[in-house]
C-alpha cells in the first residue's frame, strides 16, 4: 500500500520522481562521522496512507529522522547562465527542508513522492564492524508492514578534526525580523545561539561578527536592520566603546566550537566607496553617525577608525582571539576600485598589525601589486591565484558560480555540492567562504522575505544561494539538505587527509583521479563516483588500522 525505496544522501527526491537509482543499502563510515541515507515513499492507493516508523539498531540513540520537505522556487537558475548539469531548470517544488520528526509517523501521498532522511551520528567509541539499521514501517489496521535494512560498516579510525576554515556569512537581521524580536534582547540571544550552534555543528568554524551592521547586500542609500555588537558613545566629539555584547557573542561562539572570527567589513561592498551604517549615542541621543552619505576616505570616518580600531584590537587581544580573527576592507571589489581600495586599506593597515586582512576578490592585480596578501578568489577564477602560488589560499562561491563549477543551488544535483571537498583537498585550499548562511531578504535587502515561500531573493539569485538553514517555529534553526551534503564534503576532506598521513598525498590523488584529472570546472558528474570513492578511501584507511 506504500512503496519504499532506499536512496543515498546524494539523491534529491522530487514529488514527480519517475526514475530511481538502484537501492542504496550499505556503506562504510569512520568513527565520529555523520552519515545519512534516504528512504523515498509514496502511497500506491488513490488516497493518502500513514504508518509508524520504528528504528532498530545498536546505533539507535545516535540516529535522527528528518522529513524532507519541499519549498517553491520561481528562479531555480539564471536563464542565460547555466550548463547541462542541473536537475531541473523550471520553476517548481524542490526538496530541501529537513524537518525533525518528533512524532515517528510517515504520511504518504498518492500523487507525490516524499522522502525520509536518516541521519546517523557515529560516536567516537562505536564498535568496529557491521551495524544494521532496520526501519520498520507499520500500520496493522491498513495491512502495512515493510522493513528496510541498511548495513553500516564502522571503520576503527577516528575522523580527524577539520582543518579547513569555513565561513558562511551570518545575518542577524533576518533572524530578528522573522521572529519579531528586538535585536540582542534575551529572546534574540537565545535564537541567535541556536543558529550559531547549528553552524558550528556543520563545519562553519568562522563567524561573520557584526561589530557594526555589515555593509553587505544593501541597496545604495538603503539600510538593513541594525545589528551592532559594539556600543558607541560620543560625548563632545570624543568616542568611547562598550564591548560587552561582543564578548557575549564570542563566548557563545566558543561554547559551541567556533574557533575563528571575521570582523564586519570596514567599508561598503563593491568598491569601498562609502562608510558602513554605524549607530552611536551622541550627547545622550542614539542616531546614525556614519552611513552611505559619507565617503569612505572622509576625514571624519578616518578619525573614527583611528580610535575605534586600536580599542577593538586591544579587546580582541585581551579576549584571546586575536590570532583567530581576520578583518575585511570591502567585499568583491574589481580593478576599477583598486585605487580606492588601496587608499582606505593603507589607512587601517597600521592598526591591524598581526591580523590577517582577507577579501573576496577575483582580480589577480590586487595580489600582484601587493595591495592584498590574502585574496579570496571565486572558484571559477581561482586557478591564476593557484598558479601564482598565493600562500594559504582561500576560495569562495556565490550566485555567479553557476556554470561548470560546484555550488549549492537547489536545482543542482547533490554530487555537485559535495565534489567541492575533493577539489579543496587537491589544491591545498586553507579556507572557504560563502555569503549566505541565513540571508532572509530580497536582493539588496530592500524587503524581508519568508524563506519557506521565497527561496530566490525575489528572483535575483538561484534558489539555495542565499541560505542553508530555515527558521524553525520553535526559535531554533532548521537544517537544509544542502547544509548536510556540504558537511559531508568537509568530512571527505578530513578522511582524505587521514589517508594522506598513511600513504602520502600523491597516492591519494592517484586514487581520486583514476578517471581523469580533477579540476574546479572538470570532475566526474555522478553520485556513484563520490560514493564509490569514499568506500575506496575508507577501505584503504581500514588497511592501516587493523
């Protein structure tokens, strides 16, 4: 009465699915790793059906069940910028939200496929060898009884700690707006902590920190809801600073395992032409003291930075996070902005001695001319930086990385999201940046949006670009399928690094590139490649730990 089909975590089960891969019933995993598989289901009858689901396994207490819910996309791709490696290019429903199943009941539709996400957090002390995971779907009244069994082989080796620095930009304004909370109220802090915790659990170990409202994705002349951790007081033209909120932010992040911090950009996006929005209490009244109306190189703003940056850096040193903190000048400048970028950066650099300055930019001229030592080029422009042997190189992707390279759009197959792990490993990339952990606004933040209803920033960016988590009704962050798949990519890197310790990186790359050279824009286009490769990696690791 209900059909059940086991599939890997690299499949996206659409409501109108007609073709399935052969059932995915076994895999291996390292200790401390998070693993997942899916079970697609659909009623064979003309009306809906339901049944309970029970998990039987030695690992039961480490298993979570999620329902994969669908969200709409009116803009799954750019019409003029796409390749052939998308699942769908037309508007529709896309599987993405992972809703925790508090009640273990499956509801099957007669016209639509649904899927269950079975998430296994393998403990560090898991017994080596075979573990069975049996899922029993049962409703005696409707004569439904189906058992599905997955076999998980635990390799007696611990997945190493993640070395890659990963940031997905954290946006406080969307959280406060969605829940109608006052920014940094007690209720808001509780909600923010849920989002920070989930970020850390999924490998995001660097957090964009709003010392003042980040000057990102804002219409020129417009404003985003104020999110400013540093309280500023101006009395008779003299500045003073209170870092209590910033201290609390850092404490919460560290509590959940975040190690690195990036300070909000000191100048506006796409050219460093203006000042960020900065609020202050001036002679007893709160008002905006800097913003779009003031040039970035104005005497007034430079005078503010002359006192603010020494106070901030001193606080970061006292807090013990200076060696784990980076600064930004301006996001995504191009060569036409080079002179202004160089001018404002030259002013702040003396105050940031000992701190890294990194920025997303893809013109090699910034590096060749010595304007920046730590550029972060996009994944489709990174090769010239690799060839120039830029040390400790990072890369990033956003909406513009839509042809050939990896990304996390809803319309892309999951293997295209996960392949980034192999690419970052090959090229010794030290950090990865993506702009949208939880951006719940339209393009340029002109209006807020409900991410369950608007997944494409009101048509500006392909669905999946702007956020990886959803706002739960209970004030807690809800993961997306794409967030989990990206975490699996990060785990792939750790597994590869472990194997390289045993066999050397050259041998590992030979294993990866048996089907041909791996590049950012050229790689095997199948889930089977990644799944079989991880099995081969795990098998080789197992040979060293018997």
